């Protein structure tokens, strides 16, 4: 494809940065967001603000969605005003959200019935990576369809990995976020343990972050927890959603995830305490409150 017209649905923390990358690369872009103000913010950069997902998809050769969950994805794609109703025969539909494999397979079937190709391509990386074009795309679906959209994914990506048939990208993304979610809770518990113990927190964290436990995630979230700075890079409530989806998908394969269940309980406590709209690192705050640590 040579500079195809693109529709982009969903302009939140991730989608907004991704859409700006496409505009910066010179693509013709129609955008839609439930909160119209987020779409209008891109008009000055050359985007056409669509009235509905169907309007955005009309005339687009590639339609990309980046939304919160299965419910939001269904609302974007299905119904009289959904993107599928406006998608042209032969368009490539790309779902970048973190969703259940069950819904991805259902959406792929609906796309095929419409005469469209479909790729599930969720991403790893958060707000800064989206803005910088450093996301990692985890793709499932036909290789030929993925090849068609590689030039469009390129301005948004550090890597594009084809993991297999439809649903493979969605599955691996849930495994990824399961591991991340558990690590987050481990980091929070470890940090609060250090704070309650009375040892020098900075020195102790230096040992951990520079040693075997010091994964990139551990370093990032402990820095946010100690600041403390919970400006949203990845919403806490979305990590809870992802852990729930992971538990569901693993159970379908006969694999229980007891560590995910424990981590999910910690995230749910944080949501109940009012931290759902903050960064995922805020999972530490209810743990601190219970111990009277600040």
C-alpha cells in the first residue's frame, strides 16, 4: 500500500500517542473517540474528526482500534454506527487493544463476513513508548495481511512480531501482562516491607534494582512508588482488567493462575481505595495505608 487512508478509533493514553505518530509520518487519518475533545485535539495536526466509528472507517484502507476492553471494542466495531458497517471490502482491520482471545476470534469472523482482513496486534509499552514510536506489536493473523500493514505500524513501533494465527497476539499480550501484574505487586510488597523495617530504603532498593530482581519493570515502578508519582502511564484499573482476562484465558487452557488471582486482589483493593484512574504503580498505596507507612 502507498500511503493508505487510515481510521484510528480510541485516543486515550496510548491511542492518542499512536495517532500522532501516524500523522507525523504523513498518513491521511480519520479519528474517532467517545470524548470528542480528544479527537478535536488532533484536528490541528491534520486529522479528520469523525462523527462515529462508521464515519471514520468510511474510505479507509486500514482501520485501527485502541480501546480499554472487550466492551469498548464491541462498541467501536459492531452496530449500525460501528466501524464494521463503514469498512470497505478488502480493508485491513487491526485491533491493538488488550482483549480476550474469545472476542478477538469473534471479531475476526465478523471482519471476514464483511470481506475484510483482520490482524490482532496488541502492544507492549506505555504512554512514553506510544508517543516516541517505540511500541512492540504482538501480531496474530495471516502473514500476508500483516505485511500489508507493516509500513503503517512502523512509525509507531520498535518491533513487530508475528506470533501465529488469529488470537496469538492477544494471547501472548495477556501472558505478558500477567507476568507484569504479578511483578508489580511483588515490587509493592517488597517496598512496603523495606519501609516498615526501618532500613535505608534507597540503599536497599539499589541492591535490588542492580541485582537479579532488577527487571526494567521493577526499576520503573519502584521509582514511581518512592517518588511518589502516580501520573498515569498505564491505568491501574486496566491492569486489573488484564489480570482478570488472563485468569479467564488460562483457565480455558486448563492452567490455573493462583499468583494472578493474588495480584488481582491487590489491584482490586487499590481500585476500591480510589486509585483506579492513577498509574498502576499506585497499587502500593493501600499496602502503605494498612501499615501506617508513608
